[in-house]
DNA sequence: CGGCCTATTGAATTTCTTCAAATAGTGTGG
DNA sequence: CCACACTATTTGAAGAAATTCAATAGGCCG
C-alpha cells in the first residue's frame, strides 16, 4: 500500500488527536508516546504547531507504509503497533533491517527516495508529518534537529550491533540474541515479557537474522530442548533461563 | 591507541591548519576536504570559530583512534587516510561495520561511550573537536545539526545496505559488491580506479564481508579465473568486466 | 639467504540450506 | 459441531556453501 492510499483521519480509540486543533497542546500532551517520541523536546508553542500539521494514518497488518524508491515525502511516529523495515534483492531474497516500535520514528531518508520498505506487522497507527513541514519546524526549533540526530545515532548503533550479529554469529547466538533484545525492548515499553509475545512470524525472524525459516524453527526447538525457553504457543516464548540465554546471545 | 595518546599538533604536510588562528577562515578554506565535510555548510563566522577550536591528530597505520566503550568526548573529520570501524565479540570474532574516508566524520555516539572501535588503516590525519564544543556550535548554528543529521542518515542507509549484504548474499555476491562499492567510492573521491588500490588486507575484507580470509581469497581467485578481474598485486585489482561484476554485486 | 608475514590452495568437516513431508492451528461452510 | 482447506510451523534427510585445519607459495626485510 502506498502512502497516498493510507487511511487518514481521526481514530476513535486514539489518545493522540485529530487535525482540527485549537492552537493548544492538549491533544499532543495526551498522546501515549509523546514523552518518548522525537517531539518530546518541543516547547508548547512548537508542539501546538505540530498539532496543527499532523495527520493520523492507520495500517492493517501486512499493509505497506512505503516502499524502497518511493519519493520520500513524509515522516511518521509509530503510535501503536509496529513496522518492519526491509530491503529486497532482485530475486526476492529479503533482509529485515529493523523493527519500529511505538514512540520511534521512520521516514528520514538519506536522499530523495526511501531506502527500504516499511510494512505494518499488525494493526498500526502513525502520526504523520510532511518532510517539508518537519524541515521548517526543525529550522525554527534547533532542539528538534538535535533530538532527531540523537535518535538517528541510536538507530545507527543498533544497525552496527545487527551487522555484528549477521556477519559473525551462528544460528544459536543469533536466535538467543533476538529473544534477549526483544525482551529488553518490550520491557522498556512496559509491556509484559512472561510470556514474551513474538509480534512477527518465523519468516520475519528468519529474514531479520539472515537465516531460513527452518533453521529458526530448529534453533528454537534446540533452546526448548535445553530448557532455556518454552514455547507454549507459536508466538509465545517463556524464557526459563535468562542467564543462559544472555550468555549465548553475547557470543 | 587511546584518544589521549593520539599525536596532536601541526602537520607539516597538511593543508588544513593548526591551532593558532587569527579569527580568519583562511586555513579552513584551504582544507582539502572542507567542501565535502560537515563544516561545508557553515558561514565564515562559524567557520572562524571552528578554526579556533579544532586540533589536528595523526595516526600511523593500525593505530587506534578510540575503542568501544571509551568515553565519547571527541568528534573527528578524516582529512587524509582512512579509518576502520569494528565491533568485537568476547571470543575475538570481529565485524567491520564500515570504513571512514576523507571528508567523512566519526565520533557521534548514541550514548556516553563509543559503540565501536576506530583504527587507522594507514597513516591518517584528522581534524578534531570536543563534543562539547561541537554541541555548542550546533546550538548556535542550526544548519550544522541539519548537516550532521543528513550525513548520519546517509551512514544509516549504508548500514542497511550492508545488512542486506551480510544477511542475504553469498560469498561471490559479497565480494563483487565490495569491489564495486569501493570503486564507486574511490571514484567519487577523484582517486584512480584502474588499478583499484585495496587499502586493507584480506583479513579486513573478510571481517567486513562476514567471511573468512580463505573464502575471500578463493572468491577473488574465482573472479580472476572468469576474467572479471585481474590481480596484478595483492593489493591491486583491475576490473576487466565491470558489467559482469555489477551484475553479481546486485544479487 | 633465511625468517616472517600475508595470501593462496587443498582436503576434510561443519553449519546451514534445500527439498520433502508431517503436524498443528485457524477459519469456513455445510 | 464437524469436515475440510489453508497456512504456519516443525521435523527429517540430503546437499551445498563456507569454515577449519593444514600446507604451500610469494614478498619483503634484515
């Protein structure tokens, strides 16, 4: 699904508001992710401006937000749900480069076009700004660019960690690392971690870790056989021995 | 080698100046990389300030600029030479996450400490600023942060490309991709590309591509056997069939 | 010339993938 | 409510790719 086809408009169950703002920041201040999002550093005046300019988009699971080489015109903060970022080779091989969770942003491109695909893992809602609006507000509010720079650096650091995983870890280490990282990230978002919910299917895990579906499945089975984890359901993991899992995850 | 041990002071053969500035921008304007570096967007006033605050560091080949977990206190632009960025696993396995060429910067950390090692591939000189100075100038010159953000986004995009390579390409594709990318980057810096000089050893190529030294060597031999490249010397590559190499490089 | 380091080549082994089949879970329509 | 189909996941066996271990070749420097 293309940007232009994304549903736009008020969301009945969203705490983050709708377009018609009265130059107040009431709506943004009530937003569930505002304190973690890029806009957390803005003062009330700037936030009121953002509130006037934002749009809400919703995606159903597996819907696409944008694709590689689409013109980069918009910037999004995930409010609820999650996105999957991926790149493809011409023959269809796919590498998932990361997941975007609530409070995180997506859409700053290095050039005129996006460098990867962004799809919803599940029903997802986003707070959207045009890049031209964002640029303008950035010029008027230097702290915004500092904030975006810090968040982008943090993404770069995650990317470097993931390169180490992809290039130098074996299947067991990759899988253990994935489970530990997911647990940490889910815990940081104050979500329950026991059991840990896997929001993506085996194919997504495989394409994230640079493995095949079968190898991911076998590796999870092996962790289960060693009593390090249990798999009560396909998308649920109980971590029985976090020390052992962490040990594996670090190589 | 640690930051504090890096040689500092005037460089006889450097076009980019030394510490004692006279509030002019003469020295920076003569710098060989200034038009490509992050500071290219600064006006004369800001540049004069930078000129007062900068220091020149020199590293010999294989010397370390900083290590993972060192306190992040400084920011560097490569003037001449090249750096290698890497991360290590506890048992010594290494992943090279990128190379830093003249005009590019290094040192913006996501947190209090650096997230990777940075070592010189060869004799390298750098233009150094403390992060506190950089922050201050960034606050006074919003265009600086925009520029750093754009350059960081470009690094992130390269990192995502490299994840695709590490996770989903085979040895032949990885090696072809490496040669094509190096060629493009060297050409962009107006350096000769025929023969193409490999500034790093096989071990570095292997750790960059997530392969072993032996596999890199075998793959280069294979490309040579197919007349796609020639290897006149260990560190020189002639690309005989750029179309075929590009074809392989794209998967 | 000899030693040392890097790179190449060869053979055996391991890991992961590929191909194939079985199982489990989910939703639909009768 | 059950039979059926569909999909995702697991499991098994065979194969391929890359690694590991071992030996050789090529440069460079003293």
